[in-house]
C-alpha cells in the first residue's frame, strides 16, 4: 500500500515524462524507417564541416549555402552521398531548416535527387514549411515513387491528418503501388493517430499474408494498438510471438513496462525492464535514460541506483544529459540526499555548465521549503551568468504561492542580472498573477513598483496599465497622470481601459 501511494505521487509529480519519452522514441523510429539507408554512413572525417553547418541552427536563411560555397572555394570535393549524410544527421538532431537548406543548395548545384532523396526532402519540407508545402512539392514531382508516396503518407501521420492519409492510401491501391514494410508501418501509424487502433491488428494480418516482413517498429505499433484498447494480454502474446522468431528491440520491453506501471503492475514492469537491459545496446544512451525514468516511476530506488552505477561504468565520462535524467529521476522519488550527492558530483566534474541540471536542484529545495539553500544556488549561478528563464519563473512562482509578493517582485528586479545573455519578459500568466494580487489587496504602491519593473524589462504594455488602473479603482484612488504616462510610453489601450482611465483621472 505504501509503495502504491508513493508511486502515485511520483506519477503526479512528473506524469508526462514516460509518455513523452515513448512518443519521441516512436517518432525517432518512424523517421529511421522513412530514411533511405546511408551508403557509407557518416565518415568521422566529415565532422568538421558538419559542426560548422550545425552551428547555423536558428540563423537567417542562406547561411548554410554560404558555408557550403565557401567550403567548395577551398576545392574540397563533396559527394552527393556525403551531403545527404549531413542532411540525415542534421534531421536526427532536429535541425530541419538547416537540413532542408542543404538539400536546396545541393539541387541548386545541379544534383539530381533520386527517389530516396526526394522522400527525404519531402519530409523536411513538411517539418519546416507545413503539410501544404509538402503536398505542393509532392505533386510537382514529375515521377512519383513508392518512397515519395510513403513519405507523404508519413507526413499526414505526423500532422495527424488521418483522413487525408487514408485517402492517399486508397489512391495508391488503385495505382497498384505494391506496399512494403514502410508503407504498412505508416498506414498503421495513421490508424493509431486517427483513434482507430482496432484496425491495426487486421492490417498487420494483411501485411503478413502478403508475405511482407514486419520489423520492430511494426510490432511496436501493433503492441501499442492493443495497449490503447486496454488489452494487455494480447500485447503480451504479440511480444511472446516476436521473441520466438526475432531479436526484440529494448523499446518494446520499455513500452510494456510503461503500461504495466500505469496499471500499478510493478512486478511485471520490473521483469520487462530487466529484459530491456539484457537486449539493449549498452552504447545507446537513450536506452539507459528509459531505464532510469521507468525505475523512478516504479519508485524502485535500488534498481535506479544500480542502473546509474552501470551507466557510469559503461561510459568514460557522464554527459550533462545523463546527470539531468538521473537528477530528475531522484527528484521524482523524493530522494533529496542522493540528489544532493550527485548534483555535487556533477558540479565538480562538468566541462559545460547546464542550468537545467541546477534548476532540478533548486526546484527540489523549493519543494522542500529550503529557501536558504535554493537562494544560495541562485546567487551563485547569477554571479556566474548561468541562470535562465526557468530559474526566474521557479522563484517568482514559489514566492507568489507563498503570498510573498515582495520577494517575488525582487526576483523580477533581478531578472536582468540573472539573464545577461538575452532579453527576458515574464509570461502573461505570471504578469496576471501579480496584477490580480495588487488589485485584490488594493495595493497602489505595489502595482506602481511592479509596472516600473516591467518598464525596466522593456515589456510594459496595455494589459499592465489596465491592471494598474483597476488597482487604483479598487483602492478608491485617482491619478490624473496615468493617461499621460500611457501616451508618453506609446501604448495603445482599448475602449474598456479608456473608460476606466476616465474614472481614475477624476473626470
């Protein structure tokens, strides 16, 4: 009973994490299925140019082409396969705009895209410019292949446009396009996203009867369909069947563990996680991260710490991502002592500071009401210029929750010191919380100080002035200068605020 209660609390504190991980893994697998196998792979000697291109993420369009032209001016040859390998690697790390620009550059240099390359480009257009642009590119192709049709089908799935995807599939059947594993996988994914998981088992049987081999992603979708239909027994049978005929990917075991945990079947979840550990590639970090997160969800501290030690012994050096996942897991099971220990270990060994990790520690202290410890970290990181927007929000919201509005306002005043690298403005939700407090407490001086702070942060707007006016009205006070201040600040207010201003001006 105690374990069940603790597990429920752990799920409440970070209930979206495992579902998000599973979804991202499924997406990554789908993308891998869509990709045409690389010829020659990604040669390590190509890394310097890749690093220069990848750093252009978020830069204005044209920067990738300029970098590539500069590279060619040095008379360094580039093959089409090498460029496509760069594209796939950029896509893998979600630098889709850079990847698409690289393909555009490739075409502008006279390269003719083969069907696999067109399918790759179609997927990138969908991610960067949307499904309509992807459709336009697809229909502009003079010769459409099975690969480009499958890619468009996958795009419809990603954009949750099941009806259009199924309509496309019917056209493909009329055109006698012979389906393959990828096409069936995309079709089953569409059914899942259309909320029609009951159609997936029959599609799988059709696929098998056609002599088309299934892969791990196929079984992943099939098992997921049974899980969606709350038929764990059928999902277990599929997994047992797969175990007899082919190696099982670790992700199928973690998917089962995730669903066992949803039903509080902790014993079965642990068995599934042990099987995942047996078959996973120890060099694949994602598998370790899944194990850590799922053991945390099951509140299995012993196994969680064992996996952490195994991870550390497997890799020469732990990355920031490893520490982040582990600290989030320890936070989930409320193990403050271990959290402090591993955080200190990271602080003494990190090569690149990651404020996300520090924020986990700060959040843990704030959750425990350990304000002095949390503030000590904030002051230290602020002096080093490491804070980020989440740091500001955590402290501001913590103090607002404690009704310590003075301390929350002090955090906003410190925002510029905390975020020296870029401009920061509070969210509409956070601003509204401050304004609501000042209006309800009739605190005119407080709202004036708040708006002065917003002005220094360069985000004083009409909503803030309206909140100020409402506070004056609630306090039964007038201030004829507010209208002039609004005009001087170049802020346009609506009719409702204008009427309120008349009352505050004493007219």
